[in-house]
């Protein structure tokens, strides 16, 4: 079985060649199960494995003996932001990361890093999360985050247990559990909200981060497909930028782990904080739980499973990427929200990369859709929805303008083999709202490469193709990832 898996990964690596200045986001959807609630662990593991492989795999992220942190999104498990009482469904709720996705990621990670060695601490997998309200441990238990269920995980940690709360912004009770990170190019320096928020942060680019997360050989962010009434989208970046901040330092009070007072959530400076904090401890890889999909996030004001169902989207999908920014740009387009109005996405696009991390890794960040390749059995258009939600941050966050939902036009005027090359001539729309920003070329159903300049006449190296007829497919995209496909046949 291991040989089959390794062979499959090798085939994927050979077949998919993406230029170094582009990022892959994979998007795979179940074709055999019609309802998210019917997905089994075997289904979820298969989707997760395929998504990770299509995104380039984990073999250049982790190696045998590495220590890996998995960061899910467990905002709260209790209806209406309560701290006690009834809780949301355990599986495919769309609010919190389904623990079976975490288990699937852990199983795939374990195959690479090998067994845990308690004597040396090597080969360890930790799940670390700090919920938004109540007790993270309670939420873990409500949602089945236990060692019995997460059999490949060695430790499950509630962030609020890592240190003791002394006072706002005071790390003196947490020094054994945190490191200090200083950013040279920090953006959170306006501190809207005056003195209240200066209790937590002094506008000096210095942040406290959890030591286990910071020093791990790899951090894998495992968020959920949903929107957010302050941050617009809450994906791979915000999952770190807010949820990974230690409650023992940045919590609201000794018995309130919420980080609402850490930075004004109803102010645009929330985005400054998210951009900075993600840069302190960026994710090395993102696997996104798209099993359900949720509008009016992060938690609709409902108190029953039937009421929650009205906000769910039944996506039955998993996404993955080495680039959290590219992932969240794709997420924005799936949700139908304008990525250009999400400030932390534009800030990180301007930054261009994050790192170096303690593991020496520098992570490129690409926030322009023309530099993002979406691979898998579904396009963004196939799963795109109208995710309702309201923004509370002034001009931050808007839906994709209706005029920008126009699809492009593409026509193949010729596709001719010339020796070992395939020359393709195209007629592409260039209007104000349907301008083609990039094209992807597929031959016989297999992705070949993308172009975002000089797209009317492109050349593909076809030396690996046998003689005979070949199916040529061109996918043309606008800057909001609306897509039109043209096909033809060419003989080599």
C-alpha cells in the first residue's frame, strides 16, 4: 500500500509543473457522496490526501522525526456564543474544523515523520488551539477532539493552559510557554481604540507567540470555509492571526480567553494585527475543511441543528496549499466576497513573503489571482456561492460587484504541433469587466501550465506526448476567477 501511495505522489509531481512565481491551491470535491453529513472518515481521508498531493505534498515541508503542530479553528462549540449548554453538531457543522479532517492530516503527517519518540520529543504531532470564548478544553470534548479519536496525535493543547494570566499584555506568568518575535516591517501601529488596546500592545512591532507553535518544524493551519463579520473571510491566515495568540497574555481577563480586547475587532486595524501576527508565526501549509461551508460566520445566531442547516452550503470539499494567502484569495472568491476589500490580504500581498521562521523557511505569498493555479476536480466557479454576512468595519468587506461577475470569453483560433512544441492562438476578451487575467492549458485532461502575459499566442513543450490526436483545453479567468473554457483537438 505504501508503494502505491509513493508512486501516486511521484506521478503527481511529474505531471504537474507550476512556475516558481505561482502558487497552487488544490480544490477537490466528493463525486460519490451527495450530502456532507454522509461523508465517512475514509471519504475525508481520500479527499485530504488528494488535495495535499495536488498542492505539492508535504515531503518538502516535513521529514522523519519532525515536530508538527496542527492548528484547527474551534471558535466555539456552544450555541449563541454561550459558555455552557447545548452545543453544535460534532461533524460537518461548518462552524468548527471537523476533527476527522485533523485526523486525516495527522495520519498523512505520521506517514512522513514516523513514530513519536517520547525520550527525544521527535516525531511529535500536537493539536493546539485557543477558542474565542469559554473553555477550549470543553470545545475539544464537545467536538470529539480526544486522543481516542485523534489516534495519530500525541498531545492536544488548549492555549489558555500555556501560562497564567497576570494582567492585560503581561507575559510574566507565561515566560516558559512563549517567545517574543520582533517584526521590522510591522503595520499595526495606529492602535485605534486609544489606551484600552495599548494595555495589550505598545506599537513597537513586538509580539508574544506560543513557543510550541513557533519552534515546531512545521505549522499546518486547518481552518473552515466560512465568512466573518469583522475579518470578511476567516481562513488559513486569520486562524493564526487571532486564534494562535496566547490567551494568558492577550485574553480579555483571567477567566475570559477571548482576544476581543487584544485589538478592536470592529475596527479596520483588526486587519493590521492579523497581517502582523501571521507574519510572526506563518503557516507552512494549509488544509481547509470545506466539507460543509458556512455563511453568516463565524457563528450564526441560531440554537439548533435545523436552524444552522439554513446557513450551510454542503460543499463536500477539501482545499490545500503551501501558500496561505493564495488559499484565502481562493476562499474569498468561493464565498463571493471581494478579496480587494480585505485589508489583511492586500497587506500580505504587498509584503510578498514571510519569514525566515525558526525552521529557516521563507514562505512566498501570492495575493494576485493571476499568480494562483487552482488544481483539482472542481474550479472555483463550480463551488462558488453567495455567502450572506454583514461587515461591521466601515468600508472593509464587500461582495464581488455584480459587473465583475461577468465571465470572460475565449476562442481557440488554432492549435498546431510544430515539432515538439504545441502552438496555440487565442481570441480573448479584454473588456473592463471580463478581461482575461490568466489562462490555464490542459492537454488530455492534465494540467500543463499557466500564462498571465502574452496570452493570445502561447507555446507548450509537448515532447512528452505521443503521436496522434490530443484534446486541448484552455481555461480563461478574470481577476475574480470567473472562468470560461474552450476546447479543440490537435494531431501531433
